[in-house]
C-alpha cells in the first residue's frame, strides 16, 4: 500500500476569510516503510499572515516573498499523491485548504486524485476517548521523539506523523497471516526444506469414555435429540 503523510501550514485558520497555504509537505510510505521520497514547498500566499499563525509556525511574509505560488507547484503535487492514501492529522483542515487552492485554479477536489483520506485525529479519538490527541500528545503516548519540534513545520510534522501512525497501528499487519509459498495447511517445514506432518494427538481411552458419558447425559436430557450422538451414529 502506498501512503502519503501530508501536512500544511497556512496564513490563518479559515479559507472563507481568504487564508492560504504557505507550506506543503508530503512524505511517502510503501508497505509501512518510509521510502525517503518526499515533496516540500514554501508557497507565496500574496497576503499577510495572522499573528496567531505566525506564532505557531514562524514563517513570515518576507521569507515567502520569493517563493512560488501554489499554482506553480500544483501539478507536481497532484502527480506525487495520485492514487495514494493520504494520511493527515485533522484531515478536514488540510483538505479544506487544499480544495480551496485547487478550486481557485479550476481543478477538481483532492479526493478525486488520491485513493482515500485517513484522518489520524479521528483514529486517535476512537482509540483514546477523552484524552489529548494532538500530535505532541500522541508522540508522548507512543514514545515518538519530537524534541526537535519547537515550532510547527509541515515537513517535520509529516515525518513525525508517519512515526506516530506506525506506532498507532502496530500489530494490525499481523492480523493477516500468509503461508510460505510452498507450504500447505497442516504441514510444517524441516530445516532441510522438506515437509513433515504435524503430529496428531489422539484421545486416550479415559477421555473417550468421559466423552461418551457426556453425550449420554445430553441424549437423556434432550429426549433422544443429541445431535453429536446422531452424527457419530451416522458415521
């Protein structure tokens, strides 16, 4: 499975007030392993940045003055995420901003490009109801090192989210068990690669007698309707 861990930073909290994306980061994972492929942009929003947002991420308008507009990186971004599952913490926020940027360019919503969107905030709330489930709290809960996270940054947060997601979902991969290519049920391999039957432990005479007594009691209580006894008689 190909997954993209995504995060954004913005000029403020609401697109309806004209706020824009100023940083976008994507980190690729395939079959629960990071591939070291990532995409990262700072984006010129052509507007001021709210003081509250600046205090969170520390990205100034002056720093962004020579950076590309979203429209200049949109196609490369869409190609990178195409067909993958997006994993986002508080997905509604980031997807809302991405869809707003795409709409301004006359492009289709993000869900038409990716396979689906997974919200790790929703997952965390289901796993840990009533507890703090922001990224810092999850790092502490799952033992993920975030000591280098002094300010929010899209690339760093996407990388941390990937580590948190793997910790949150650890063990799920063991729910699906596959036999070795040449192995059949009821057989195991020796060190030489040859098959040997798994030993079958048969009931002792005492256990057989005890079993018969139980069936007889059931037959009596059910007035001759013991299904197990009927099956044994038929065989």
